[in-house]
C-alpha cells in the first residue's frame, strides 16, 4: 500500500510541477498584462508583480521537489538518513521564503495603495498558511531528529 501511495503522490507532484511551470511562463505574465490594461496606473507594479509571483511559485516548486526526494527516501527505507535532513531544511527554507515574499507583496501593494480588499484577504490567508506550514515543518523536523535517534539506538540494541 505504501508503494501505491508514494507513486500516486509522485504523479500528483509531477502534475503540480507542470501546471506551476505553465503558470510561471503563461498565466502570470498574461494576468499582469490584463491588469495593466484594465488599470493603467498599476503599470509600475507590473514587473515587480511578475517577478514576485514567479518567485513564490518557484518556492512552491522547490518544496515539491523536496517532497519528491523525501518520498524516494521513504520508498527505499532511508528516511532516517542524514540526506533526509538536508531535504527537510530546504523545504523549511522554501516555505519561509514564500511566506516572506507574500509579506513583501503585502507591503508593496499597501504602500502603492493598489490593494483591493479581496487581494488583502488573499495575502493575509497566504501569510497565515505559509507561516503555519513553516512552523509545522519545523516541528516535523524535530520529530524526524527524534525518530532518527530512536532508530539508531534500536539498531545498536539489536
């Protein structure tokens, strides 16, 4: 059953990576172009917005790759290896970076007085989700450390 779950999760990750790449290349620039057409006063925010959105999606992509690598370690029964800690730390960094970029977007849009109430709510929810995910990953990292120590102790006893 674990193998089926790992394969299904990897298939979902591959799909999510393809969709996110399409969003970076096509969707984000197109939305920026349409926004500037509808609100010409937002032209100064076009390129910072594109760069910021692409960077947030890149953080998500890094996180997906980290989860892929961790799933590979799980499938090969090596999740308690030092390699896992590297991927977990990168995952925490990606989540923290995405959260920081959301905060930066909030302040840039607020200072330019270009934030609709819906955008403000979306950014607030993205911040809360990002901060929550980052904190959860830090806790999970601590649990992985404890489990690794217990596994090593058990290996010495056996």
